[in-house]
C-alpha cells in the first residue's frame, strides 16, 4: 500500500439474519485508503451478504458503517455509487449485441453523448493498461476483455472503493498479471479495493490485509504475504486441510474417444468446434484448459448429447453415441456437468430433491413407470448433501436459495455419485472455497481410481495440474494434442491458452 493509512470504510457490528440462518453476526473491520483488502471465507461464510450491505443491495439488521468519517447506509446501489463505492460482480451483466460504449452507458446514471463517452472510455482504459475499443460488440470480446468493460464502467465513476468478486476466474495467467498491475495502480492513486477470491496464492501476491469470515463471523485478520495459502485456508475452515491424493495404477482401455468432431455453435456469439479429437482411458483424468468462450460450452454440449454429432464422432466403449440424446448417453454410462449452475446444471426454482431427480433419474433408478420415486429421490439428495457438505436447511430448499459454492457442491455430488464410466465436467470447483475445492478434486480422483474416464474442463490451471494425467488446450474451437501433465510449466500453458499453437507444434517436433 502506497497511500497513507487514512481510514476509508469502517464496519461496526454489522448483523444480518434470514429465516433459519444468520448470514452475518457482529462483523467489524476497517479498510484504509489505498489498501487492497481481501475478504476470505468458505462458501456460506457470509461474504456475499456483507458486500451486498456495503453496496446497498441489502440493509443490515444491526450495526453501522462510516465512509470517510461520515455515516454510510446506502438504500440502493445508485446511492452507493454516488458516494464512491463501485462493484465488479463475478457474473458479468453485459448485453452481447450492444457495443462496449453502449454497455457502459447503460450502467451510468446520466451518460454523456456517445462520442464523448467513447473518447473517455479510450482515455481511461489506456491510462489503466486495459485498452478497449468502445465500438466493438461485446459478443465479439474475450472473457478478459468483457471484464475490462465492467472495470472501466466502474472506473468512470471515479470510485473511492472498488469491490471485486472472483475477478480472475475467467482469465489467463497473462491477463491476471495485467489486472494486478491495474489494481496496484489504482491503489497507488488512493482507491481502496475489497477483493474476494478463493485463489489464495493470488491473495498472497496482491493484498495488503485480509479479513477472514467463518459462519458469518470475523475469526481472524492477517497480512497475507506473511501467511501460506494453506494457513489461510485452515483459518477459513477452522480445521486442517487435506491435500488430494492420486491413486497409482495402470490406465485401462480407451473409454471415451472423439474423432474429427466439427460442429457449429448453437450459442449466440459462440465458437464452433473444429476437428476436435482425443481419447480418455479408464482411470485417466484429461484436463482441458482454455480462456472462456473458446468452445468449452460447445464441447460439453456435444459430449453430453445436448447437441448431436455423427454417430462415430463420439465413441463410448467403442460404440458410436454421437446421435444419442442426453438420457440415452447417461443410461450408456456418460454423465456431464455444465458450467452454468443457474438454469443449465440446475433449475433454480425447483427443490434440491427435484434437481437430484433431473439428471440422476436414469442411473439411480429414481422413476417407476413414469412416476418419480419420491422417497428414493429424497434419500439420494440427502446423501449428496451429507457427503459433499452442502450447507442448506434441507433437501426441500430451492436451488437458488443456496450460495453459489454450495449449489456447486450439490451439483458435483449429484453427478459424481452416479457411478458412470465417463464423467465430463466443466469448471468443477468454480466459486467454491479451498476446502470444498480440495474435497471435490479428491472425489474426482476417487472416481478415476475406481476406473472412470474423466474429462475436466477448467480455467483453473492449478486445479488441472493437481488432478490431471494429461493436458490439452481449447483455443478458438480447436483442441491441442493432449500432453502428459508432468513437465509442463504454467508459462507454457498460459501461452497455449492464449493461442500460441506454434510453440506447441515446435515442442512436438523436437
């Protein structure tokens, strides 16, 4: 921190309760001007509720806030923004069919004429090392460029406090470095940053101070660079952290084979798959990396059966399944979990019991002659909740009532417990805390140890290095030749994710 230690925001005794749960209890801490302050905690610890109170989305039941020494109690986000508090959310709120400038204008209370706004976007984005073309359609931007739009939209308000929720979840290592340079530049100019992330090595690199929540209460504060990632994770969960362990053993025959898979994208502004080919053996974990928007969603749709392909383009145990739909693929032994947990992987307004039935009905025998076997389905949902430590009042709660991380744990458990021969997962630990991520990775390794062939599509390189046996990169719909994980460096992987295919071809030529 280069600015002085002047106090910017003080929280005193903030408490917020909902029916059946206390989200925040007597939370107090201070953020100084020019400080990058981490807010840490496992899923359900109360981070989201707390930042919603700071940003004016939720009113506290008790306690008070002061901003630059003045009472601060925003009734809505527009008031928070007017007083100098801005927020970049984990899920982007952009319209793909509109330009960068049009999207920025929509987020402003009183936008200037479009020509003046475009000039200002260019000026501010270049000043902070995040160059943007205001005339480009958002649908044509990479995930990293879309995040720049969200950040520039905030910076145009000249905020005194910038809240960032999981800002690096869709970025390459190179884009993370650019973002960190920008955040340090902002802090040096006196802007405070409240930074939420489950990537603890990033916290150690970037943040000056950290406040740690557990079950809604502040349990510790620390200087991240003086603590290891493991120590911070253990403060978050209040227990020692298990490290996922691989099972040694020979890999079996090929269970999933993809040959020359080329498909148009059914997603607006999506990416077509171009001659994708790979094989995964029983007991093997294939990790597929790539920046968001390079064909990951399309690949999962093709493998799950939500979009069809020529029969022989996808083979399960040697049998062509390309023309089979999702239910028949599940019956044959292939399960899949998409990235979007709200609306694709889960029906948000349905209960956890009903969501369990949606994809497990075929393999877990949860239907009888067209009728749902309610007791059996409920037992399965309760088993997932118990084995994956899903924090919920019970299985009858609607999926949308869970925090994002807890819903993710439920969805992973729903798929991994079905005893499938082939498991395909996109972003298995997206938005979950360190302890939950470690537990999910261990469950994936356990499935592989029991003979399943697993495909993990992830933007978390540390995750892939931890659990994958082989590694490939999806870039603009093309998949690189899978390589053994052993010996790969993060720098090589980052270049591959950015599209440096020539480097990889040179590697194979040597």
